[in-house]
């Protein structure tokens, strides 16, 4: 690894560099992956064995409380899960289910009695578990799950029941083969009243692996990918669990059946509870990013050695020297850098929030919104970039031995698990419109103006360190008429800001024009606008994270190269949304052409550095051993 590559890796590895190095070493020591085949049980057994080795290493303890033998480093734990995305994605998902979702729910939704009783066994993998939220009929709409947990005061027990087929818990990781207990999300009913969705610890198998009384377990069977994960289905026929099985941090039932909660509103309690589980969504975004880096590293290496057609001098041309091939791969590499830095900021914010003595609801909501948006954008990028990498390697990229088909299959579901991406972007947009109902009670123009000002300057643009760097650049940008302005960082930041502000402003005005009686219809009709607002918001956050990363880079050569990669991210993003910029007068025809010319110019400039850029991802060489890359 040369000095420039090392400097880039240092910037990428950031605060949790030691964690990243440790996981790379662990992944390098694993036996090579095998192409997906028909041996479903073999794949599951292999992943389970790797889970045991991971548990024995002690690394899954990193994010749990020190009082129970954990490391107390939430950010480090998330980074360690993300890094598994460089290698065996079935292992990453199964580990995420065990220690992120199952263990995280017990830690964050339970209280001391649950921590003392279960966290040790969860960390050691002596208690394999599941996270049973999704139902056949209700995925994203968690608030209206049909499973019930009805309290029987005489027996001091909850009765967990699946009332109809659509209430079956579906796609549940660890359920088909290994799980012995599940965190089951169900409507809590006591004294004849429902108090909304709560989480309960429900045994699903005994120590010998037999289904528990009243629990029916079935297997989801082979999937398009991630076949090392044993996804299953769960039905409950009046299964009784003790009153203490309720994870009672946000709501409890006393022995006599009376319900208590520190949060009066059922609605607010529900969203507070879900908000604590955001780290799973954060981990998925980072894991998708790492799988994408591996795919791009493979494709760039292949493109540097594969030759097609003769040049005028008679030599065959490497395919990476063709501009079309550069456009296929290099903007994707630039976007991977951008998303990496945005992910690093997100993990730092998550770590800071978990380290606070009191949770700030405003910061919690901002974190949830950012996590939702980044997860959507990162996983869609993974789907597109891994497909581009596969195509860029031609027939070789279609062979299982060359890894790309497995990466493609294993990451495909990332766009819909831990939240469907389209729904998540709506969540982002709704967070931008948080005060819509209150602000528009009278539908007055003054309320509209006040709302836009408060939302955009308050919620949308946070006073982060990255934001301060951006403000300095924008203020220092002189007025220019030449097309070279497209390479001016202040101009770029202002362009992204202006797009977001204009789209959010237009969305507010569009919704304001609808009466209160048809608010749903208005929102439904405006969903294209809603999604565009959310995407513009996320793009702006990602750019600001990239700008801050360039600013803090201490190596001159690395900073210069990162600056050009940032330019490519910006101009390729603008080019992709060029129609909007032209339609709304943000770009002239001439400047729109300058943007596309700029993408071509940057691809040419970065071509000599393509290998350096992907080598800086520091994917272990053991994970890049593909036959198509051997002499």
C-alpha cells in the first residue's frame, strides 16, 4: 500500500480505525466464501459455526453495558457490524439479528431485571434469539400489528396469540433453525383496553430445539440470497408468558392488571420505543456500503487488466480507459466515498446520543430521520453500483466464483428490510413537515412563511461542524458567470441547499392548498414531490459530510484527490437530476452541458487513481481473490 492509499484509508477509517482493523483481520482469517448452491442446511450450519467463532472472539460485547460485561461502545459496535458487510453477508445479518435486534431490544426496551437475566447469555450466544416484528399482513405499518398479548391478572401472565393468518410473524431471522427465544411485538391488552404495540420475551424452543407449547414454526425456505440466515415464520396459539416477560422500559403492567407508563400518549410512546431501535437501520446502511466497496474494488481491478479492441498503435485498450466504462464505475466510487463519510457522521451522532444521560427528543427524531434517509440512499446505491460492477465485468462477473453474483443477491433485500426505502423517504419528508398540522391550522400565508423559515433554518440545516465548514465556503464564493464555477465548492453547496429549500417550500405550499378534509388525498397525490424533497435533503447532508472530511484531511495529496472525488460526486448527482435544475432555472443550458463535461473531465483526471481509490477501502486481499483477477 503506497503512502497516498494509506492516507486515504486513514481518513476513511476515522474515529473507529482500531475496530475496522480488527474486523478486517478477523474476516481475512475466515475460510473463503463459496458460491451459493442448493445445500441450504450446509449454508446455515456454516453461518452458525461462524457465529460461534464471532461470539467467542468477544467482539459482539462491544455495544452492551459494562455492568453486564459489555464494552459500552455503541458506535464501535455498529462499525464492527458494518465491517462484516465486506465479507459474509449472511454472517452480518445473522449477527445483526442476534446482537443488534434481539439483544438490542432487550437492552433498550427492557429494564434491569431483563439485563441481569438475559444479556450475558445473549452476548455469549448461549441464548440465540429472534426479533419478531414483521407480520405477513403488516410490515412497515408496525403500529397496526395484529398479534395480541392479553394480560390475565388471575394467573399473572400474558397470553400471546396470533388471531388470524395475516398476523403470522414472517421472514424472522434465526427462527427456522437456531432461535430459542423471540422478542415478539404485540398489542398489549389489559383490563379490556389496548395500549398499543409493546415487546415481549417469548420462548419459541426448548433446550433440545423442539418448538415450545403453542408455538408453530415453519421455514421460509430458500431465498434469492442470504441463505445462511434461517428465516422462518412464527404463530402463537395462546402462549402464556409471565408478566415479567414484558420489556417494560416504556410501559408496564402491575400484578392487578393496571397499566403504567412514563409517557402518557400511546402514539408518542410507540414512536419513542421504535426510535430506540434505530441502530439496526444504521448498521444496514453501513453494511450495504461495505459490500458496495468490495464490488467496486473487484470491478476496477478487472477493468485495469481486461483489454478489448485495438488502439491506433496496435495495442489492445484496457476497458477502464474507455470513458463509458469510467462513467460506469468512477461516479459510483465517488458516491461510495460520500456515503461513507455521511455514515461516519451518523454513527458518531448515534454514539453521542446513547452516551447522553438524558435523551433529547429533538435530537432523537433528527437521528431517526437521518438514519432512515441514509439507509434508503445507501442501499439503493448498493443495488445500482453492484449491478453496474457485475455488468462491467461481463460474463466473468456473472460467475459465482467471482463473488459479484453473491454480493448482488445478498444485498438485494437491503432495500426493503429494516424499512422499505420508499416508506423511509416518506418518513424523512414527514420529519421536514413535523409541524405541518399545527402551523397550518388556519392555512394562512403567514403560517406558511413561518413554517418554511423555522423548518429549513432550524430542523433541516443543523449547526454541525460540517455545516459550519459549508457556511464558510458559501460565504467565500464570489459571483461568477464562467462555467468553471461548477468546480467551486461553495457554489456546489449552495446549489444543493437551494434545491432542497425550493422543493420543501413547494411541497409545503402544495399541501397547504388542500383543505383539512382531504389531507390524506393531498399527501398521496404529492408523493413524487415528497420523495424528491427527502432525497434532496439526504443529498445535501451527504455532501456536507464529504466536504467536512476533505477539510479535516491533513495529507495534502490525499486532500487534493478527495476534493476531486467530491467534485465527481456533486456533478454526477446534479447530472442525474439535471431535468429539475433546468426546469427550475437553477442551471442554464450551457451550464448543464458544463456539468456533463465536468463529469467526463473528472473521470479522465481520476482514471490514473482508480486503483488507489478502491485500494483505500482496505478490503482484505483474501476477499478479493477471484479467478477473473488471476493471471
